[in-house]
C-alpha cells in the first residue's frame, strides 16, 4: 500500500501552500483527512503569514470517497463526523489569512474545506456542489451552515436539498465566492492576493478573523465585547507601531513594511 501523502505543505517566502494531491479525482478519504490535518498543523507551526489551499489534477475534487460511509453507524459515525468537523475548525482557527484556490469541479468535502477558508478564489469554469443527497446524506463537514452564513438560509436549503451543481459566477453572486478569475489566471491571481495578505499586518488580520467569527457565532454585541482586548493586543504589535510611525514620517499611507509581529 502506498504511503505517499495525499496533502502536502510547502512554503514560498511568507506564503504557505497546502496542496491536495490524490489522483485522479482527489477524493476525500480517511487518509486525505489525516494528511490535511498534518499539513495544516505544519502551516501553523511554520510561521507563514498567509496560506493557499489548492489541488493538483484535472479537478479540485470529485468529493468524498463513498467507501468511507459504507457500514458506518452508531458511535463510529458520530466520531467520524466529529473528526472531519475538526478539520474545518482547524482551518478557521489558523492565525493568518487563508485562501482557497479552486478550479474545475469542487464537490462535497472539497467545497466544505474551501468554505473554512477566509476567502475563495475560483476559476471561471469552476463548478460547485454539496451533493450528498445522492447517497442519502447531508453535508457533515459544516458546509450547509457555512453556505447559510454567506448566502442566507433559503439558498442553503435549496442548494443542499436539490443537490445542484452551480457555476462559480452564481456562487459569487450569492456572496459565497470572493473572486472569479479567468481559468488561465487562477494561480497568478491567487498568489498575488496571498502575497498581499502575507505582506500585511498579520496580527491585525487575525484580530479581524476573530471579530468576524464572534459576530457570526454570537452577534454584533459579542464582537463588540472582544474588540477592546483585541485592540489592546494589536496596539502592542511591532507592525502597528511601525505603521503609525511610517504614516506620520511620510505624511500618508503606503510606506509601512510589516513583519507579522
């Protein structure tokens, strides 16, 4: 049996990459989930300042390997769902911006993984679906609730219950996808965005993530409640001090060089 990793972490400067590589269809099985957990742990510990999640091959993913579901029930089923949801939370909790870069077909767990990222960039020809209904299932990696978060509950119900496969432009219209780019420009434009994020004030970006998570989870007042402490943390960073000094010394923005501390 091959022991090759189905997901790998690497870095280029301050940008990290987690790449799914499980040909031919990049199906999500237990090994891929395990390798994703390892790759995201590596990204966290390596000190990158932005992360791109991408896939090799003709498709981003054909979805879940249905063999994983065969015979699954009782405590084992509950534990499996807890394990895959933990991957979603692992990505959402990373202390730097994350960008999913999606091409071609992106189904079920692949879309749920993309939804765990802060931003989604998609090629024009990309298509997306939460099609678990075909095997009598509902999305269990957090996809339904995250579509509802971005697009509203009515669209989430329709998308999941019909098992529709929708183009990137439609999901951008819904507010699920942030940017749709020409197929040939996907890698270039994703990297440019990731490098811009990585060059920014990383600790401030993390505060932004935490404020958005608080408002989504608990409402505006909950976000207000954590903002003073987060503000205190950000005011203590080297980046803010350098940014303020550069702004004042040069009479305007565009001169700060952030280091992520």
